[in-house]
């Protein structure tokens, strides 16, 4: 096998579209498994299903990184600061603290807030905290940590699907050799195909072109399906949402706040190439078949702004 999942944590610099001021950031980290656990913790509250845990964890993560000792002294006197970094009202903050206290993730006394350790958090949810997503959190924009918890789950799943695609090919040397030859024939540089991202980019190009004009490796491409995105129904099932409209709502919020970018991918063809994994429609007027792939979700990477900071000359 010539590919493996990255061991080093990704570093996110969550920033607004305006020129960033580094003093506005606080350092945070989110365990990957915490994001996978939190997204499907939905419960019926009054008449509506909602995920109160993920918002409470938003507050816990912010408070955890606000202190190195695990104790916030005289928190009422620091209330304005805490409301600013948690990006919520006082009533919402108190409600989230109550939820966290019921889970024994923190305790509140007359003098301050005691925040539990990472190890106790891991035991409470039976998760691993070894791999974390490190980020720089801008306290002055509209992005919130629970939104990045959701984005982290999406990005983690995309990476895992990419790894599974490569693993399938590695387990079948003959299919791997055929696919590699097809990528080179399509225009890929054979010397760069050892790069996982480069390989998968060209694999998706060939996959899309295969629908327009069926190729010799059509059956192989359908079997491995190199699209690493999930549809709203798939996400709704994995996140235990009662309706796919919940996913559409979160996609809209994440896109509005500049966390993800969404593009629709539809391919028309006069050849009726069938793909049982994708929605295929017949366009009567144009006499063509339409392949509708899942929305292509890209997690925007604002941490790249740090490169611009590094390139600025010293004053």
C-alpha cells in the first residue's frame, strides 16, 4: 500500500473575511471522534428534535481553552468576556452550563467553574481523544465552534472515504494497474500519481468522463465510486435526523458563515450509462441521460491566511 491516513493533526485558522488580527484568536482543539459522536446526539425537546449537546460542547471547548488550570475563578465577574468568546446570551450560557454539569463535564460553585479533564470527557462518551483538530478561533466573527464540529465530521468522513477508495485499489493490483493506465491516457502525469490527492482528482475526472462516454473500465469505476460526498439522505441517516431538510438547513448555515462551499455536479450524456449508486434521469426533450451526483462539499481552509502573514515583511 502506498497511501495512509495522515498522522499529524490539521491546523485550522478560523477567520472572518476581513483582515484578521491575531490578537482576536484563541487556540482550540477538537477531537475527531468527539465530532463523530456529537453530530447524531439529537433529542426531542418539547415538539422539536434538536442537538443541545453539540452546542453545550461548543461552550465546553471554549471554556476548556480559556484556562490552563481547568478552573475559571469568579466567572460572574468575567461574564462579559465569556459571553463574547462563547458567542451567546447569558441565558443560553447558563443553560449550556447546566447541561454540562448534568453530564459531569464541569462543576459550578460560589467561586468559579471547575472544568473536567480531557480524559474524563473521553470516558464520559467512550471516545478516543488522541487525534485532535487544532484551530485558531476568531472571537469576533459569526462562525461558532459547534459549526466547526459539524464541518470536522464532514471532512473526516471525506478523508476516510478517500482512504477506502485507495485501499480497494491496493487490494486489487490488476484493477489498480488498469485504472492507473486509464488516468495516464486521460492526461495525468504518471510521475505524480503516487500523490493521493493528485491520483483521486484524476480518478474523479475519468469517473465523470466515463458517464459521458463509457470506457473500458466502466465496471471498475462504478464499483469503487470515487465520489467522497454524501447526499442529504445519507447524512440524515448517519446523523439520526428525522428529515433530510435538517441537513439542508445546516449546509445553508455552514455556507453562509464561510465554513464550506457547495457546488452541484450534473453530467449529461447521450449514452445511457447506468450507475446504481447515483441518481440518473432521462431528459425527454434533449434525449439525454442526466447523472446527478451528490452536492460537492468543500471545507474551506481559511488557515491558509497564515501564509500571507508569514510573507509580510517585518516592521
